[in-house]
C-alpha cells in the first residue's frame, strides 16, 4: 500500500535505503558490512557495494551481481563476512597502472587520481546515477 505524504511530489513510492560508510580499511570492509546486514536483517541480494575497479578504464561504471572478485581484497572480505558473493556491486572504473607488480598496483589504488577534479566529479556523478538506477530497479545488475 502506498500512502501520499502531504507536499510530496507524485511518482513512484519511496525506497528505503541505508548507507554504510565503513570506518575500516577497504581490505577489512566485511567487518562492517556483515554486522550491518545482520542488524538490518537484509537478504544477501539486497546488499549493494560500490567499489573501485582497476579492470575498467577510468570513467566506466557498471553494475553486476555476483561474479569473480578479481583479487580485490575488500570484496573478498565482504564475501567472507556475508557468507557468499551474490551481492550486487556498482563497479567504478579507475583504470589500471602499467605494471602488474602488487606494490605498484596497491600504490595506484591508494593514491590520488591522476585525472583532474572535473573528471573525478563526473565519475562520481555517473556512479551515483548507476546506484540510483539499481536501487530503483530501473536497471537490473548483469
């Protein structure tokens, strides 16, 4: 049943969303995500994780459910704590360094963007739009 709120704009019913900003390092994000999921009593498929993705060129944003973890330690932690990997992700492309050396890759993902502020702001906007589409069910994750 949908109730109208006085002064509300017409449109689809509101969707309740809880946003978690873990205070852990990304590699340990599961330590925050797991208990939060339990406290909200969410089914695994209701969890949405937004994360950096070096396997996508800078500026590309994609959604998917499940799939491989591509060596992403934060996703491994989340999968471990959630008890499975069938959660939805919004993958935010940050590009890949020219080297596959783990230390160089680590420095790359932990460092500042090489792109300008405007390009980074546009990337964040695209990621936010993708999250909204997934949450509203306008675009199912592949």
